């Protein structure tokens, strides 16, 4: 249900003022948990400034979905399957995705995208590659394919964690060999703390149906134990076999509705293999972004 036309600008202004008050709160008492309190204060203030206020500036903007997970779980392969094109890099080298990739629809280029991509690059680094196209999947959805959740860039960034500041949804992709790792659970607790909705994909399952069932049930139980699922129901997870016999086949059968053009601060715009017109996206250069953090 849409809010009253006057309510959204009022709410946005009130939130902006609340953010300013939080930023100026000194928290001077030398208590043992002062550092933790300051970190929470800063996180809330940055959430208001970088997510809530810009989102309320354009409530009809596409949903921003961050695709995250451990390395080697097939995150980029799933995104490529949905796009029927190479959106993210895949391969045996780990981590394969080092430079994040943002996949968006070209119709949104004239809205808030210039400013939004600048904020993404502020969060994830200047090497974010932007892929624009005509696929109807991105008409109301923007996907950001991220490096592994535990990967740290040479300049100290953790892109998968940092971009949560801008996310409406997190699609968490893991595999039978990686979901017991400690780092992904720490990442998921951060997502939960931020209140970001989660979708879980257990990828690269073995072909044997009994093994698939056991693994999905085990992961659902772990998620429930950590209060990441409301109940330990395996049907709440998306399960994909190694051969792609589940989501992979469904994605490959999607009718192709467009093509992609790429823009990166390090390379000229590139077209996808399918015939299409070259786009000149108005994305800001890496140097046009001012430093910001959440």
C-alpha cells in the first residue's frame, strides 16, 4: 500500500534529522562497552543516511538484492544462468569474483542510478563493474554479485559486508562443503542484525536424492538454531543440484528478453555477445565518488 504523498517527504526529513542527532551524540561516559556503543551508533546513523533516506527519495526504485556467500559456491554461475549471459566471472580460481558486479536495467539510468552507483563504489571500491541490459528480470530488481564474504581487498575493504548498507534483500548462496565454515555464519549474523530479508540457496548438491534431502534438512536445522529461519523447514531453502537440474534448468529455459552492456572504471563499455546497440551509461567514474561509509 502506498503511503500518503506528503508522508514520505516528511518521514525522510525526520529521519535525516534523527541521523544528524545520532552522529552528534558524544557518548562520553568511559564505560567498558563505549567502543561497541559508538560502533552501533555509527552503524545506525549510516543506515539512515545511506539507505533509508535515499530509499525514501525514490520509493519506486528497484529492489537491490545482494548475492553473497562463501567462495566456490557458484554465486556468479547462478547469476549468469538467470541472465543467460556472462554477468560475473566463473572458474576454478578462488576467489573468482574479486571485482563486484552490479546488474541493472537500462530504463533506470535516468533515475537515481548515477548517485546509487557512486554509493556502491564508495562501499565496495572503484572496481565495481556495472552491467546494464533489457532483461525483464531487472525491471524491478537490481542484482549485485559480490566477492566471498570473508574476502578482504588490498585496501582493507570487505565488499560483501560493506554493500549490505545498501541492500533490500540478501540472497545467500552456499554449498555442502562450505556451509559449516565460520565466516559465513558471522556474515549471516550481521545480515540478521541489520534486519535485511534473506533468501537461502544450497547450491552444488550431489545427484543422489537422499543425500540432497539430508543436506538441506541439516542446513535448515542450523539456520533455525541460529534464528535465521522461523522454523527448521527445508522447503524454505532453494536447493540446486551440481548439474543444475533444479534452478539451473529453470534459468536456462527463461526466454531471453535483452542484452547487456558493461561499464567499468577500468575498461570501456563492452557489449554482450548477442546483437544489441552499444549503450553509453551515465555511471559516474570511480574518481567522482566522495568517500563514505556506513
